[in-house]
């Protein structure tokens, strides 16, 4: 099964071959590295930009206005903050021109903690991103969803922010992407560039290398704006995304065994526009709600979900809905103990589940 990096790479390849992608670019995105997380290895339209996040976004805007279809990468989500004003301009282009100027561009960046990246490589960005109107925002947790959402993002006529969790970038999926070979070693041999002990060796080794892309890849799409039920349950709904889908799954297994509780998990996949119908239906079924993510708590996107849930599902709730988010600190520490204290862990989720389910109606 493909990893998320391989899934994104195959989707971008399909995009440049069949969907009109003209440029895939950013810092170290082109040869020889193909992205620091290898999501763009072997792509024929990939090229390296200067170390200039504002230049990357500005170039993407210009290419899109000129009729191209670019995919720009900001190497880490921590470095996208200084492009906020440009993201705002991109988001309002269609609206402010009364639909005359579309911007068919995708910006991809990796977010979140989980790899001991410390204060400069562990930030979340989704809450701030949802405050920028005009963008669609996706954040998958599975390789098959990463592939399908990237295909959908490429086809969009206006900007899409494709966020993906760095803690899951090397995790293999459980579902075969349409066209992907069943043998994961075969896939690795086909599309993973050869490694090397030094950058010089990598450059030399990869000069003659060319990927052998799977011939059966399709335009398999995951609709933007559609959540999925990751785990069925009847006692409480956890509304989450990215790596906390799987951490919630671990917590659900604990409370099922120790407390007899049956937890439902909703994987949002898209943060804007988010799937209110799926979320509300789940909460109306269970009567209890925990919104879970690792972003800092103040002005957290989960607060918006809680407010909307309270507005729409108030009379179906049997306990107050809660938000479990990251700590209210400026960054994520390097030491594992600091990192674990900065973002919700499985034991934190277990405690919240027990607290909510222990409330008397």
C-alpha cells in the first residue's frame, strides 16, 4: 500500500499528465530531492524555487491569472504565516472581480507535530487558514484520501489549500489507490528515487533515474466538503481530522474495553467547506460531542464547530460539547515530553471521553 507521500506524488503525476498541471514548485521540490518529504519526486513539471515563501505564493498567483494551473509547495506550514496577505488576495480574486478572474491554484504544505520538529517545524495552520475567505481547505489522514483530494483540488477553478500531516507522511494506507500496484515493494521500485549517503551521491545517483509510473492511475476523486465515518459508535461523537483520527481510534479501543463505551469517529477531511450534515447526523445519533485537534485553543477552528453544533443540535445534546486542542503555548518543544504535553495524546482523549459520557443528562 502507498504512503501518503507516494499517494500525493501519484496524484500530481496524474495531474500533470491529464489535468493540465503546468508547474509543481517550491523549495527543493524539483530534482534532485523532489521535496523534503519526497512528494514531488520524478515529476516532469517540478522545479526548485528560491527560499522565498512570498515569492512562491506570488508566482502561483501570477501563473494562475495567466491561465496556468500551478501547484505550489510551502516546505513547512510554519513558514506560510508570512504570506497571509497574499493568501487573502488569492482568496478574494474571484469574488472581487465578480467571477471574471478565477485562480486555479493549489498550495500544499505539511502541518502539525509528531516528528520532534520543535518550534520551527511543528505548527498547525488550519485555524488561521479557515479565517481567509475564498479558499477551500483539505486535511486528509489516509493516503487514498490524499490522492483523491489532490485530484479534486487540481480540478477546482479557485484556490485550494492542501494541508497534510507530517506525522503520517510515511504511514502506509490500508486501501489500494485505483491503479496502484498491489505489491508495495514494486511501487517503491517504480516511483521512489534511489537514496544516497550525501547530497553529492544523491545528485549523481539520480541523474539517470526516471520513475516508472503505474499505468492504471485514474482521476479517482474524494469530493471536497465531504467527511467520512471512520468508526461507527452510539455513545459519543469525536469530530476530528489528520493524525488525531487514529489517536481517537486508539482511545476508542481503550474505552470500549475498559468502560464499555462505543465511540463514533468522524474524519472531516475538508475543513472548508465542512460537512455539516455528516457531523450533525453523528451528534444527533450519539447526543455527545468531542471536537479534537492539535492547534492552539484560542480561536481554534474547533470552537467554530462547537458554536455551530450548539446552534443546530442543542436539543439533541445530553452533555455539554467539548473541545480538546493543543496547549496554549507559543510553540512545540523539541523533547518528547514537551511535544507530548503540547498536543493531545491518547490518554487525554480517553479522559475527555470518560468525562463527557459520565455527565448526567
